[in-house]
């Protein structure tokens, strides 16, 4: 859908919302009578343990072993792949490489070749053809020698195993599945006997499934990881960090960045903080309402942060309100807008059905939101080893229509998502100007329902 058309749709929806603002407020007031499910308040990251880098190695490798021994054979059978090659050069590693090798690992030494060969009994051989062997859980099929000898050894191994097909990481549509460089691709074809060339197939579906599928062990630790991200946000959106009239939005953003660094939790993007107030421009065609500057009492704050820990990544957006001198809580209109945002989340997550595509989930969410009089924008995405992970795209902020390929990907059980989007609602306390509630929480789909990994925000952070 082109942007002008999308903006016209949004403008019409906003107009409808303004006409029915009184009914929306009544609906939101009713919704606040029963607190939204899975709401959880987290006060600080200090309430959660963080392992040293050395102590992280054992659990990360245990989770990797479970994936390689149990998950990978299932996925290779599911995608009917006989052999999977992951070929890398140092400093130019395949995006999937570090999800396949044990820690500590910082690079693919020289040229590193991983070979996954599915046997008749369904198990998968994990082999390397490297000058430097990786060690367990991999078995060295060859080691030492020159680069030419290494490529010849790979060719001989493939011929000896005689797979019906050979999956390689080339893809037009999925960047994470396009890690085989042009030079390595050419070299592979040059050493393979001609009859094997026709057996080369794209590994894109296998790569997407490998990256999106979460194991039970990962789902055990994921809530703790998400809670750490939410805990740092709570610290940043408090009087411990913000002095109204002095602290800027950039100050808070850098607090978040430096706090994560202090905790040795890498961020996968720079934290973002913005504010809204009565003077903030927020029109029907404004994609994201907010500005930067000195934080004042009465401001509405928003942040977006993402961290990775134990190889798993988060993506979180939350809202705060800076209390005026005579206030002890956020204004009723703001609380009603938050409730509308939670209602939009419920509409979206209710549409999660195994096998349904991201585009189908988006369309169903939009239909129900319109029926409920909610002006919303949906742009949710998978989470996992990457913050923007592969799997079903459920809308994009600049395209509220179908997304080709990624939006057509079906929903699988035991996959994780950033439930991301926003609502706009007239705020009586701002003379019916629009307030923009932007929410994002990390969650997983167990095949029956969506469960927020560390709860979700259902009330504003309050800065006193």
C-alpha cells in the first residue's frame, strides 16, 4: 500500500475517532474496571541476576546442544533437506554462523566449513572441514593442510555422503539466509563434480525455521532477559534519573545505553526517548508523534530499547508520565488511552492462530480495531537471535497493507515476537488533541495463546 493512500485511511480513521471520542472514553473507562491480563510492574534491573561473561558460556552451549541434537534433525526433516552447508570466511561470517557454534567463539577461523548431514535414522552428523577443528559437538572430517586441499576435502566428503540435495545459504528475500558469498559459491561449484550442481538448493526455509524456533530451554530463560530490559526502562523513567526542567530526552537515552553497558548487556540499537506535550504536533498523518528536549512536568514520555543476553534479543517500548506538582497519578484520559493500547494488543494477539500468515493476522487485527473504534497501527515482528528476526511480518509502520514474502510466512508454535504498534486517541486534558501511545512487548506464541515473556505495561511509569 502506498504511503499517501495509507495516510488517507489514517486521516479518515482519526476523524471517526474524534466523532466518537465520548464513546471511546466510556469504552476505555469500562475496560479499566478489569485490569488487562498479564500486566506486570517491574521496578529495577537490580532485582534480576546477570551472569558474568564466563558464566554465560555453559548455559549458552547447553542450549546450543539441545538445538543441534533435537531441533535441527526435526527441521531438516520438515524441510526435506539431506545436507546443509554453512561456509564462512573470517570477518565475513554467515549471519547464521554464530547460532551454530559453541562459545567462546568470535570468528570463523580462516575459512570455516560446517556440514550437517542427515542420516537414514533421522539423526544429523555435525561435521567440519577446517584447518582448525572446532571440537565438540562437531567432528572433524578433515583438518590441516592448504586452502586448496580443504576445498578438495569438502568435495570428496559431499561425494562420499551422496546427499539427494545440498542446501546452501542463498536467498533473494531473506537476508539471514543469504550468507554464502559470491566467491565461496563459485568456489563450491568449481570443486563439486558436475552431476552434483543440480542438487544445490536454497536453504532459506531451513534457515528461517532454525532462527525463529524457540526451544523449551530458551523459553525458560527468555522471561528473565526481557525483565532486565523492562527493569532498566523503569529505572530510566523515574526520579532517580529525571529531574523535571533539567533532564533531557537524550540524557535518559544515554542513561539507558550506559546502564546496559554497566550491566554488560549489549544493545542492538541505540535507545530512543521522546516526549509529547500539548504543543507537540500530532496530526492524523503524523507517523510518530514526539519530540526531543528538556523534560517538563505534564510530559508524556516514550522509549524504545533492545538488548541481547544469552544469545536472545528483546525489543521493548514503554510510556511514562511526569507528574505535575498537584498530581499523584496520570490523568484519566491518559489512563484510558493506555487501556485502549492494551485493548489493541489483545485484538492482535487473539488473531495468532497456527498456520495463519502475518498478512492474515494484520488484516484481521485491522478489521476488529475498526469495529471497536480504535485508531491503530500494527507493525509486529519475530524475535530471537536477532532483534528483527525472520518469520511472519505482521504489518510495517510505513505499510499497513500486505508485505510480500515475509508477510506470507505462516505462524508456527513456540516462536517469539515483539508485539509492536500504536494507537492514537483524543485526550480531553489536552483539549482533545491526539496523544500517541506506542507500545511494544516481547512475547511468545505457544500454539494456543500469546504469553508476554515478562508481563506487559498496563499503567504509566510515573516520574514524581
